C-alpha cells in the first residue's frame, strides 16, 4: 500500500470512529464499482448517507474541501445512485451526501463534518 493510500485509510478510520460516536451506523466502507468509489456509506436516522473523506496535512496549500472537483462530485452521485439501485432502495429512502475533512496536525486530526455538502 502506498503512502498516500495509507494516509487516506487512516483518515477514513478516524472519520468512521467520529461518525459512530455521533450515532451513525456504518453500512459499508470503500464501496466501489466501475463508476467510482464512495468512502463511507452510513445510516443516520431516516437517511442513507454517502460520505466523502478528504484529508491533508497542516500547512498544505489547499484545504481538503477545496480538493473536491465537479467531476468527483458527479462520480459520487453516480456511484450512490448505482448503490441504491443495487440494494432496491432507489426512490425509497432519503439520501444525504456529506463531506468530512481531516487536517492532520502532526498525529492529531482536526475534523470538520459538512452535512448535506453535495446538493443533487
């Protein structure tokens, strides 16, 4: 596993713990298909939540939130739609797209949770 992937996995682990502590049920991690990948799929009450995790180190020139391109947003929505179809949930559940950013201060993560960050 390369260093970038290892750091991404560490950020996803921290975010999973963070979301569980706030009452979300983690349904799946790193769901992928030919359309792309969603980092975390969770349940939050009536919502199925598709979570994009973005991370960077303190002092990095671009905040993790700024690294999400329109192409990435489009891909997340397509993968989410495909996931919902595959589970027979399309048009049967409420859906939300969240982003959690992780900025590393040495080994200490600073998290920011943006609920409903992606509007479809």
